[in-house]
C-alpha cells in the first residue's frame, strides 16, 4: 500500500530562526529533509507534505526551496499568523505550484474564530486556487471549523491532529469533533495523537470515532515528524497507527494512506 505522510515538519533553527524553538524541548536544531528521507525510505513511505513550523516569510521561502530540491517532499503547506492591519507572515509569499495549502495556527483565539483577522479572505483565496485551508485549533474551536466550511463550501478545510493532539479525548472533544465532521467540506489528519503512548484500546477508540464521523475519504495519515519522535520512533508511529485502524476495505485503506492527501494536495509542479 502506497503511503503519503500528510504532516511533517523540516527546519534549520540556525539558518532560519524558529521563534518557539528551545533546546530543552527535546527536538533537533536541524530537522533536515535528508533525515526525514531516511525515515520515509526505511518505512516504505513514498512521499510527505511539509507543514511550515513557524510563520516568517524567510522560513516560508526556505521551506519551499528545500522541498523543491527533495524527492520525498515537493509539496508544502505554509503558515498564516493573523496580525490585524497588515499581511501576515508566509501568506505574502507567492503561491508556487509546490504550495498546496496554508495552515492557520490559531488555538489561542476565540472559540468561534471570530477574532482571527483575515480568515474568511484567506479561505476565499485558497478555494479560488484549489488549495486547502488547514487549521491548528483546540477542541472547543472545532464547531467553528464547520461554520467556516459552510461559509466557504468551495474550500477544503483540514483539521490538524483531529483537533485533539496529545490531549484528553473527553466527551466535549467527541461532541465537537462530530460537529466539525457534520460539514462535508471538513477533513482531518490522523496526526500528532501520540498513539504509541496512549495504549492500544484508547488508540483504537480514537481512530474508530474518526472513521465513523469522517469516513476514510475525509481522513489522511500524518506522522507529525519530528515532533512525534521525541519519545518514540517514526516506525513506531506508523505501526501504532496501523494497529489502531478499524477494519477497512481496500478503497478505504487507499483513501486513508494516500488518496485523500493526493486529492486535497495534488502535486502539479
């Protein structure tokens, strides 16, 4: 089965500063494309989509240039950080064919996302150019993803990490995820969930819920490398995801492991 990893990060914290990076986070200063390529090759993963780690124009340009030279990447998602009154971060970078989407990393904003400056305009721009809008949000913002999607039905909206990440899968998150999934234009990445440390039963429950709500055609696998490998290995993330999957048909497996990512983020360069 061909695999596309729909959520990885690469960076060089010395060449292009990452504002949130600290040496005590247990992350490498250089999350190099060559290191990722070895992980992907060893695991039998055919390609990956690189998501910008921070939001500067310099980093966006570096990431796009890095992906253009790397046979495993080639597709990137830039990052948008809203700043009232002026163009924000990487969205002022020209959209080359390698740019398949933009992520709004806005967990610190209001639950209804009403204070995220420029979000609707960004959704319009992305839909008009057949690119995705990704959302890094907290669980109580998930219903706002559905509302945003209904305002912009021509834009595919992708929720990173099931809107949960390594958090607690409580009843409030489950209800909020169901609301997000009720909008047919909302997709989600099974990424950043720390599955190897959750235990088999909890991991199976998370993925069963995701597949029940979204269906395989609206879900995509992502490893969240190298964030996910602070406590485990790339292979362990892949194995834990495989073990947690519900029973799937052949077409559902293809959708989850590659087809959804390819449909949302087609490589055209």
